[in-house]
């Protein structure tokens, strides 16, 4: 029997993180085990290059948070296990494809303490493997005749692309404000969390009210997730989080901690930052100075409070549905996402 085991898979997680993750995944361990088997089967390929890359992806898997919330949402509404695993597998393949393409766009060489597909095999291979995963996801849904789930995920894939385009458009824009940032991350990151939860409700047979509640819950935990990810740049090191720190800033992608600090800073400090941002090649060498700037002017503290606010709002949506073990686990998932920054 295939068992779901997290330990050893993500070196960026500490023991406390692993225990919290295991706690909220406990009600759906059977589904998560079946998910791993389904993903392994979906990534089998008789083309040597694709087989090598897919084997590499299987070795470096993530935490499976998005399929987990899908499973929990469906089970909290009394849904059966039928079709959950195929949908969870499709979501995880879409998520992995977005990360591969993200790394190409951002020029990232490391993720989860390992070279990215882009760094190891190059742009062409990374591009086509990302496309391969997208097509695998949607063909699996079509084969299972999960057309409503397919519709949700097709739309969210488009939304993610729009978020990427908006982020590219706003590169190096010091006038980027908090609302612009929230708009980008709601599309680029939070939308897939929202879709995952909505798919869970759909698979449990929900048509109206509860479907929207779960979608809203997912959107809010997704916003909290991205904000905490962006906080890590300013409070952790590369080894701790498994990917380079400061790369977003170096490439002109300004996130909430920096945006808020820049707004709070006096004119003299703003001018100094403007001069630094104007010279691309100086940004990484000045990263410690940027970290101090963001901390000194309240960017980290504000962002932590924002993430907590989205986590609290997410749990507020859960209060509208019937109590259950799975509903409690979803609340734990919201807490886990927000509390990830506590260990730094």
C-alpha cells in the first residue's frame, strides 16, 4: 500500500512545520497516498528526456497543500472519495507547471534546495515540460469526465497567466501600491488555492452557497500564503527557505514588505532607494541594506499583520459551514500558513 510521508521531501521545512502539516493533513492521508500514486503514474513517459525530468520532479515534491484543501473541502461537505484524487492530481500538476514556468521568467536557479528544471535542463526543456504537465492535467480530467472541475481549472490557469503578465508589466515600478500587489498575487497565487477549495465543494455536489464560501476561504489562505512567502525574503536565509533571497527585488518585482516600507520612509530614504533601484547590477550587492530599510520602516511587521488578517478572515468563512473534523483541519491549514514565519 502506498503511504503518504512528508519527512525528507522538503529540506526547507523544520520539524515544527512538518508536525503542523501532518496534523491538518491527517484526515485525508488515504487520499494523499492515492494522490502520490496517481502523480507517479501520470508522470511516466517512455521518452528518455521527459522521463528524466519527471523523475527529478517526483524526487523534489512539495507539501501538497492545494490538493489537501481540496480533499478537506470535499470531505467536510460529506463528499465521497470518487474523483477527488484525479482532481487533486490535476491541481498539483498545474501548480508544478506554473513553478517551472515561473523559474524561467524569474531566472531562478534553485527551488526547494535543488537546481530548478530551468537551471538543470535549460529554457527549452523547462518550457515544454511545463506545457507537458498542463496537458497531462487537463487530459486526465477529460478522461474522467470531470468537466466542471476542468472548467474551473481552465479559467484559473488563464487567471494565473494574467497575474504573471501584470507582474511583468509592473517590473521596476516604484509607484506600485498595495492594491496593485494584492491584485497580482490574488491572480498569480491565491486563485489556485481558491479553485482547489471550490473544486472540493463541486465534487461534493455543492452548486451555490457553500461553493462560494470555500472559494473565498481558499482565496484568503492563498493571499496569506503569498504574503508570508514574500516576508521570508526579509527574515530568512537561502538555506532555510530553499531558494534565493532577494531575487524578486533584484529583478524589480516589489513585494508587500518593500512596498509598505517605501511608503513609510521619509523622502531622503526614498530617494536613496530610488537611486539604488535605478542601477540593476547594484541591487543584489545592496540586499543587506534593503533588508534593513524594510525592517526599519515597518514593512515586515505590517506584512505579518496583513497575512494574519487574511488567515483570520479565511477562518471566518469556515464558521458558516457545519462543524466537522475536516472543517477543523481547514482552520489548522489557515493557521499553519500564517504561522510559518514564526520560526524565523
